[in-house]
C-alpha cells in the first residue's frame, strides 16, 4: 500500500510517501526563518508559506520516491491540533489530491503521530503490535504530555502541561537572553560548552505531589528572566544559564516519565517531538531506561520535529485497522 502523508499543522510544510511502513521520501520545507525576527511562529506567515510550498514539496516527494500520483492508494493528513489557518491548507490540499487520485483520505491526530514516530522506518516497527500498551510522551514546542497507548486509536492523556510546553520554554528563555529562534538547539549548544556544575538550580515545578503527572514550565522561565536581569549578561553567564535551565527541564521530564511508568505499571516508553532532538535529554532518558529495565523507543533525529512520514505511517495503520 502506498500512502501519501501531508503535514501542515505549524511552520513545516511536509509531504512523505510511505509504502507498507517503509519511508520512500520525506520532504520538509520550513518557514522557521521567516518567524525568527518575531521570536515565535506568526500564524498568518505560516499559512501563506504552506499555500506557496505545498505543491513543490509534493512534487519533490513524488520524484524522490520515484512514484506518480496515480500510484497512491491512500492520503493521510494532519487534522488536529495545530494552527487553524495552517491546518486548513493541508486539509484542503489533501482532499483535492484524494479526489483527483480517487483514493480514500484518512485524518491523523498530530500528537498521536509524534508518539508513534519512534517506530518509523526501523526494526522495532514489527514489534509495535506487541508493544501495546506503553507509555507515550510528546515533548515539543506546542505540547508536553504523557499518554497511555493501548492501540493506534486508544490513547488517553494522563499528564499535560498547565502552561508553557517544554520547547516553548526553551524558545522563550533563548529570547530573554537575546538568542535566536528557535531557542532549543541554541540553548543546547551553549549548555554543552559549560564545564561547571548546576550552580543556579532553577526551580523544578510540580514534583512534590508524587501522583501529579502534569508539567509547568512558566515558573522556570520567570526564574531565568530574574537571574538574567541581575547578571553580567556575558557569554559565560549565558552558557551557565543554558546549562542550568536545560538540567532543570530534563530533570522534571525524567521524573514525570518515571512516575508515569510507576503509576501505570508499564515498562515500555515511546517519546516524540522536537525537544527529543536534545542530545542530553536522549542520553539521560536512555540511561534511566537502562537502569530501570524500561524498553525505550526514541525517534530517529529526522522524525523528532514535525514531518509527514509520521502522519503517513500512522494514517496507514489507522486505515488498515478501520
Ligand atoms: O515538534 P516540533 O517541531 O513542533 C511542534 O509540534 O511543536 O518542536 C519544535 C520545538 C521548538 O520549541 C524547538 O525549540 C524545540 O522543539 N527543539 C529543541 C531542540 N531542537 C528543537 N529543544 C531542545 N533541544 C533541542 N536540541
Ligand atoms: Zn509537532
């Protein structure tokens, strides 16, 4: 079965061709450079970019996969959640393609697609059926949530952020210190230069109540703001803040994931989303999973952030199961 996946929920215009779970092509064109000056995604700019780039991105995805439109058996598109104007472009385009090709259209939840991104294009995919139930998590610019995943369409949230998402906190902290957007990769690279201990110890929110699986990252953002305001604002200080901030965020994420595993009695964990690009986060989650005998599934780097391969692969599974 050949599935065409379309993803336009935020600032990435992405199209992918997937054949029976194998990725033939995954093209992503991002408008991130156009939002950089604003320190965050501007919905109107993102929508206009999707309108302009969705067709060339589709063409490239077809060429790279060495397929034509009439080979397609299924169209899968991100339906929710996302920026309304951006989602509309992808959905309207997907409908037009499914109509023109005379094939069914399946709608995919963006968050669910992130959860299953760990199983894309690798041997564990064959393991997916027996992996259920597992604890799934999405740590991205828009979401920081934990789920119990019992099947492809039985996914229930057990923890969510009460304010900022983890990626959003990286972006806002970078902005406070005058660093570029998106902040995540920059904060990570500054943190990696720092050679000292975590001297600042930024607050770790919502850790006292051991049953609480929710997140809150707005307090740490404010703590960075005050620390920065009273600092010398030098390069060494930036590196120190980035390091301590990253330590605090990773600490909280790992504590909450540990709790989710304890709370559910499960020992399998799959995590997706842009923040999973972070090498220190990956290292610490891998270390804790090894220590606790947890089966851990992390996406390949190219499938952490928004992409259409995750939409096509989950769309194919949902269609086959329907
Ligand atoms: O999954 P994604 O592309 O978009 C959403 O669905 O939200 O995630 C983007 C987020 C941004 O906030 C970005 O700063 C963050 O992921 N991010 C990182 C890293 N790379 C991207 N955060 C921390 N460390 C990174 N290396
Ligand atoms: Zn996303």
